[in-house]
């Protein structure tokens, strides 16, 4: 029986963000923007959705008097990502 | 990158995950600066100490009191500067931080507590070299940079020889040790960093 792919993660930009965050301890907004090649507005919206789902933690601070947004994946995010990859593999194996 | 791409296939999703993870993994911050800085400082200090010693200058070891604090100040300034420009903290950075802290504490104990008992000068540089090698081997493994580990092996070997040598010869061995363990790997790391930028 197939489990449905998590709709929060089954979106290109959100999946890209989570994949980046799973590989690092924490990352600044501009780093994620550069790696995903997304626009600031779009990235902000998607980060907010991930935060609302409890998948990431967002910390706002200041660096050299400029606002700084730092993101890190939460334990729920790690679990969701692992489940997503597991389900994805099942889909791919059946299609082979 | 598009906002919602609901027609993203499973294969495309897997490819995206792989690309992003690889992209984050390629994050290399280390340009070998600290290895070169401390390598050259110790190399020069050891040779000056040796020269003054053979010239029978009584305060031959004074050079260390100048170069080591200088290295500390430069490292702190560079550390703050790097932290400001660092946009991502990888798990490698995190583990390295722990290793460097452990290395710093061990060095501090050897440099400041061990000399309190003057009879231990015979073991001072060899023990210092053992700590250098231990840290270099661990750091080389963490950042997957073999020259650091080869350097560690060479320093370990030199430390063994050094235990049986007199103080003046130990200084020469120390200089050779930091050349192979810090200076050469530091330059190689710098070359790798510049290629990746």
C-alpha cells in the first residue's frame, strides 16, 4: 500500500530548502536563496509554510545592523524528510 | 525555482534532493589560513630559538612569548571576521569547532602547566608534537583532506625520535614537523580552496 507523498515537501522549492537544511546545521536566508535560485518573496512564503508545518525553525536577528534570518531543520522536519524519501523510493521501485 | 510544481515526478524529486545535498556538501570554508599562520609562526620561532641557543644567548626562548600571543590575536581577529561572512554552518564546521576547542585546551595545559615543573622540559616539545599530530589527524579525517593526515603521521614519527633527543635538536625536529604537518598541507588546502571558489 502506497503512502501519499507529504504535500508540504512535494513542492520543488520547499523540497530544495529541506534538502539543503538536512545537510547543514543552520543556514542564512541568502544562502538558501542563492542555492535554490528562488526569489526573495517566494522563498519567504515557502519558509513560512515549512515553519507552520513545524519542519523548520526560523530565527530572526541582526548582523551589522541588517536583519538576518537563519533557518534550521527541526526534528519533525528530519522525520518528515526521511518518510518522504522512503515513500519516494517505493514509488520509483514500482515504476521500474 | 517555481513556487509549486505539482507535476514534479518522483525521479525529479529524488534528483533535486541529491543535487541540493551535494551542493551543501561542497561548502568548503577552510582556505588553510590557520595551518599556514601557526605553521610559519612555530617554524620561525623554533629556528630562532635554536639559533639563539647555539649562540648561548640566555633568554633564547623569549621569541615564543612574542610569536604565540601574536598568533592568538591574529587568529581571534580572523575568527570574528570569518564568522561575520559565514552564511551557513555545516556539521563539519560544528565537529571541527569541538576538535579545535579540545586542541586549544590541551595545548594550553601543556604550554602553561607542564613548564611549572621545570624537569619536564625534555618532554615539552615531543608532547606538543603528539598533540599537534592528534589534532591534525582528526581534522584531516573530518574535512577529508589526506595531506593533513600524512602530516600527522610524520609529526608522530618525529615526536618519537624527539623524545630521545636533546632540547636543541628537538627544536629542529619541531620546525621540520610543522613544515610537513602545517605549512605544506596549509598551502595545499589553499590551492584546493582557490580552485573551488
